[in-house]
């Protein structure tokens, strides 16, 4: 025996079967990995994050160095560090330590004795860091803050400014993207709409080149444009002579 509630539901005209939403159907269709130029879509790797893809393309995902989520440590070796595997395999010894200017390894000293065994002098490794710091400091303006002493400034300087970091194999998508950006970076020509063109024609037909009188005309100048705005609009439309001939 059927449930009376189900009988009322079948007789009711408002009861309809459940329909899937349009958004659910749209999500079933395969979307491109990224919306952008075709070159960028082909070079995009779905297994990487947005930041990793941008770094592989030679781009910066965000200009803010203090982005949320943190940053990954650079696992790649530096470009000038070609002898790193050899140094890792070699046993650490006193001879492998960098020597100072006087030949004494850093962190060690050399005791000089006379023929009788008495200590005459003690030589320490001359640190070259002072000279290097003086050399690096040359040519730096005193008014410019040093980013090495400020962690927040160092983050901004680090964005795309470390040439020693190995960026991996160069991406072939960089050059086409640069060409697209240069092509779109040019000035965009502005055109006058048909309605504005007709309004300017009526104003010039009535007042000629007197933009002050055009600005005071309440009937034709319905947008209440100033004299300067009307002058710029006429110049953009090709000049009063061109508008007068067209009218």
C-alpha cells in the first residue's frame, strides 16, 4: 500500500525531479590549465604550483616578497659552484681550509720558535673579510639603506636579482611572451563614438569654434562638459574642420 504522502507528491504540480545545476555540468568539461596566451598554456605544468611555473618561465608570481605560505628553499646549486660534488667527496682536513694572505688556514695559528725552542712570534690567519667589505662598500651612496642589514629590505632586493641562483633549463616560452607584451604595450588608438560625433557636429554647426559658448549651451551640451573637455573631444574627433565637413 502506497504512502499517502507520496500519492499527494505525485499529484502535485510543483513536484519536479531534481536537476543538476549548470555549474556542475560546466565543471565536468575539461578546462584549460590556465587562461592566457597559447604559449603560456603549452608551457604550463599542472604538477607544479603557480609560483613554480612562474619561476620556470622566468617570471615573478608576486612582487611582494613576504607572500603568505612561505617560500621554498633553493635546492638547485649555484651556477658558479661546479666543484661542489668533489668537495663533498673529499675528506675534510686542515689542508682544505681556505688560507689567509700569509698562508695560515683560517681559524688556526702558527707558532714560530727560535733554535732553542722559545716562542718568538705567533702568526694568525689574516682575515680578508675586512678588505672585501671595504671593496663592496665602495660606490654605495650613503643615503641609500643597505639591504644586508635589514631583513625586510633584503626580501625586496632578492626578487629576481640573484644571478647566481640556477634557474634550471631556460624556458622557450619567455621570448614569445615578451613579444606579446611588447605588442600590447603600445598606445591604443581612441575613437569617437557615433553619438558623441553627432553631438559635436551640432555644436560646431551652431557655435563654430567657440568652445565657451558650447559649454554654456544647455540644450545641445546635455552632458554639461566644460570648455576644456569639449576642446579635447573635438581634437580627438579630428578637429572642427573635419566635423564641419562631415556635418
